C-alpha cells in the first residue's frame, strides 16, 4: 500500500477548533460551509522522500493564508471615499483569481486524501475476502466453485467519471470504507470493527512530518462465533448461523434429521396476514435449561445456541436408559415455568461412539396442529369415493369389445366392483394397522388422504398420505407403524388374489380380463403359472396396439393384483413412504444410496410407453410431491431397532423393490 504518513492542521476560524490538534486526535472531515480539507489517515510506504509531504504542507499553508486574508478583507471597514470603479473591478478580478487558485489547491489536497483512502479500502476488501474464505473453509489459492463477492458503495474519481470533483470522490470513498469496516466486523464476530493498520494520531502543527515508513501490523486471525456463551433473543449474524449449523452437522450421525429440527426451530411458524396471531414462544434461559438437564441423566460437554433452539452435546449418563433419561429431563424442563412448559427435547445420535445430541425446541416450532378440521374428513371421504370409481376402470382390467357393450355397461360396472373393493380394502387395511400401532405409542395421525389416479387409468389408487399430529416417542414407534402397514397390505391383497383364483373364470363369457402386459416383471412370473391359457383381446382404439395379451380373471383377482402392486411400490425406499422409513432405520447412512436406486427404478418404468409408463410416472409424481421429504425424527433416536425387526424390515424393502421392477426391463414373454 503506497502513500506517506502526514498530518495537516487547519485555521481555527475555519475548523471551529484549535489550530493545533492535541496528540492522539485524528483528522476531521469536510465541514459544511467550510473549505477545510479532511483529516487524512496514515498510509505507509517503503519510500522515505519528503518532497510530497512538504508540497502538501505548503498547499495547506497557502489555503489557510488565503482564507485568513479573505477574512481580514471582509472585516476591514469601508472608507467613505472608496476606490474608483476601475480599481474595484481590478480588485474583484484579483479576488476571483485567488478563489480559483484556492479551489484548485483544495482539490489537490482532496485528491491526495482520496488516493490514501482508496488504498485503505483495498486493504479492507482483501481482509474481508480472506475472512469469508476462512469462514467457508476455502484455503488461500484453492480453486473453488464458490465465488466470493463483496458489495460496498462505489466511489469513482474524476479520472473515472468526468464531472465528479475530488471532494465528492473523497466523501464517496469514505462511505465505501465505512461499509467494508462494518462487513469485516460482522464476519469476524467481534465487538469492535477489525481495521487494517490504524492511522497514527494526528501530530501537532508544530511537529515535523514523519519520514519513516511504518510497516502495517499483521492482520488479526479470523474469530469464529462463540458456541457456548451466546444467549437467544436476538437474530444471529448469517455468518454465525452458517458456522454453528456446520458445527452441529459435523457432530450429528443423522445430519438430515438434526438439520430438519434446526430449520423448524429457526423458521417461525407465523401468519403474516393475521394481526392477532400468537407470538412465537421463547425458550427458558440457557443457564436454567442446562441446570434442569442434571448430570444423572445427561452429561453436557458443550452447548451451541441459536435464536430459538439449543443444542447440547454430550452423553447419556452411564447405566441410564436413553428413553427414561429423556422423559426425566423433559419433566424437569417443563417445571421451569411458562418458558419451559411448552419445550420439547429431542435426543439424537452423534457420530462419536457413545455420544449424543440433545436438541431443545419450543413446541410452536414443530407445527403440530392437534385438531383436524371437519372439512378434512369430508375431503378424505370424497377421495375414497373417487378412488373406488377409478379402481373399477383400472388399466389392468380389459373389457372385451362387443356390440352389446354400450347397453350392458351399467351391468358390467356393477359386476366389476370387486376390483374397487380389492384396491380400497388393501389401502384401508394398511391404514388401520398403522393407526393401531400409532395409538399404542400415543401418536396422533391425520385422516388418510387417498391418491386416486383418475383420469389416468393406472391402478386407480396410489395409496394414502398421512400427516403426524404429534411427536413420535422413539424409533420403535416410527418403524412399527410402517412395518405394520406393509405387512397388512401384503396380507389383504394376497387374500383377494386367492379369492379371485378360487373363483373359476367363465372363459370366453368373462366380462373382464387381466391385462398381463403392463404387470411388473416378477409379478408376471408369480402369476403366470396360475392363470391358465391366455386370451387375445381386440382393442377398439385403431391407434393403439390392436392386440394385447390378457387372461380371463375374476374381478377380485384383478383387485388383489392392484393392491399387491400398490403395497410393493409403497415399500420403495423413498421419502416418507413406508419403505423410506424402514430403510432409514435399517440401513442407516446407506439409506441415501438405496433411495437413489428406488428413484432409478421409477425412472426406468416411467420411460416406458403406454400404460406401463403411465403407471410408474404417476407413482413417481406422487412420491415426489406428496410423499417427498421426511417427517420430524423421533424424540429418542439413540436406541436402535432390535436385530430381528431390522431383518424383517430389510426383507420387506427388498421384496417391494423386486415386485416393483417394471416389466419392460424383461424380455418379451
């Protein structure tokens, strides 16, 4: 950084202050109505030449002398017999020439000040970029896709923007340096702005200018935000928030679950259009919350605070059951008064063996409504009716085309109702089993909202969507609900298939055939030996394949096959599907890879033509939009699922995956 250290003084009647600045004071700024040059910060260089300094001193002295002369002339009494008009004109021209010279000299001083402040702004910018790189974990000189952009007010010189004076340019560069200082202060998380080499105290007017270059002090090391001393109540700086989230994620064994809790805690559930909305609740003070945990249940090693969330790292006390320890701590925290009465604790596993994370949130952050509005029950009932009607026209059922078909359509639809009963019965059995397990653990669920595929033929229904209305106490409850739903779906669909096989088809007189071509590959292998001779069915649509392979089948058989496929697809390890819940508890960190395989399977089926593509594409949309993401994790997630239950869950996920493999991936039969 170039430039020489110097100090400038100003006449008292122009600055409004003493002629000599006391030691330790800094130069002043540009005052209104005054011509005084600004106080100039110290800038250091390797050069020791005094010529620029002496030139600036002479310039300052000239401006001051001129101003004093003006003042004296303005205060001199006018003689009754004044000079002639010519003399006054000559004096006026001389005064104007003196004003122009003074303005030029002042501009020269402002130019020197601008250049010095511009060098300081460059140093501030470089320090800010270095701090941001360290905050993001980017080493010096390392190539990174992250581009660091520093925003600050622009300051153009007269050389860059004609029409701008050096005085105005100096004022603009001062605003830029002030903005950079403030950003650097925030990035370092310090209580005072972290400056580059501070300017030396302005020397008295009688002192000689410095002629030695002062090397700048080393930049302060980047200070990361404090983890344990902060208290909630004020918004965190974004850089502090990022640093603390990274710290928590680095400690959590299940990052997605923990980060989801943090997001729920920090993003308040407020209605901006409701002026009477309840204000978000507050957590108890950190010290009181930490005392309530007690070492006999949980040994706290470190605390990380957010505005509406506390994270305690440590371990459950030796010999203490995690579930009982969490229940005991929850009871003590809620006894702290109004601030703790609505506080929820979540115990999550940490990466380090034997360690855990205890997360404290306010219940307002969890967004559990509790009560179900009446219209949701009406809407759920309407979806059941639509799904039943859509199931009776599923693309798995092929109706032989006859001249009398139009007149007999009402009779045909009446006789194929077992298809709808098979589909709705399978989904209903899964939901009844899910709610039975949920009730045993005290978990409340919303009404099941069925997903009809109308107007797409497909299966008629793609399962049901549920929403939790309360917290899940542990992994066993979450796992048990999905396990029971999958087993019940397989059992009921199997019963419908058995009933359909027992009802002998009526050969050529059959009202409906099973569309064998669009079945998943392994479902074809299982059913083919049980279906007998195939039937060739004519299609009325001339733009479609005029001939399809079908088998005479009872409507109950078709309904059972639809239920089997629905259950198998729901076991794909994706999002909030039953398979996704089971996979997270069985496979742990590898669940992400398994989930990717499930999406690839749906993609492979969705790219097929005709009804096969419609089936897998519609389910993929349902999985992404209605079953995507995850629910809040169980409150106590440290205790693992027993090995026998894990084995059963893994078997179900593998079975569902195999039965869902689309038939277009198999060679034509």
